[in-house]
C-alpha cells in the first residue's frame, strides 16, 4: 500500500527521517548502546544543529527517553552486536503517549521473526532486506505511515516530486 516504499538501505531511510524533521536546538535523540552504526552516526551529525544525542544502556533507556526534550527514539528491533531484543511494542506505546517519534530498524529481525508493524506503528521502520530476506544489497523497504508522510520533508527533489507530475503539458 501507500505506507511501504522501496529504499536502497536502512541508512537511507534513517537519513530521510533525520533530515525531514524540523529540529529545534535542545531536542534529543535517544538510542541504545551497541546499536548499529546508522543509529549512531546520523544522530551524531545533528549535534552541530543543537540536537543532543544520547546513547544509553538499556537500564537507563526509560529515564533518558522520557525526558521532555526527547523528539526521537532510534532503535533496532534486534541488536546486531548483542542479539538484545528491546520490547518494541512497549517502547512504541511509551513514545506515543509522550509525542516522541519512533524509528525502528528491522534489518536484523524481519524475515526471521514475526513482526506486525501495525501493532507498534512507528513513525518509520526500515529494513535492509539483504539479511533474512536474502536479497542483494540495495534492496530494502521502508514503512512510513500517513501521519509521518504529512509532515516529513522530502530528501531529494525532482520533477516527479509534484503530485501532478504525469500532467507533462502543465509542469510549470
């Protein structure tokens, strides 16, 4: 449906999200220690724009994520380095109750574990399908619900960016 799109990598999806948020200085992104580098490098780049980045152990997650300045939680459904599986459904409820966006990287889990994105409804979930879905590199997909698409700014602009791009006689 409209909520799923192809994307070359989970990093491309996270970049779309990070660059599509109208950040305000002082806001915070929270992730867990031992996260995949995408969830570390992208958020760290936003520090120059005044966005704080908190990489915390699981034991500190709830306290840190619950701070009023938290705008985004970026986690993997399964840690690539430890196998830790955070309770995504519980984290999602926690985030929704506080107006915090949730990004989930499902690369390490989708195809191996049952996941129903409609049960936890993140702001975005990306899957680089080369793992358990056995695709070649560059074949991934991203879930972006309508409520996120309403405010998400495009990362790339082209002539097909306009809603009526097929009306080639009226492109201007």
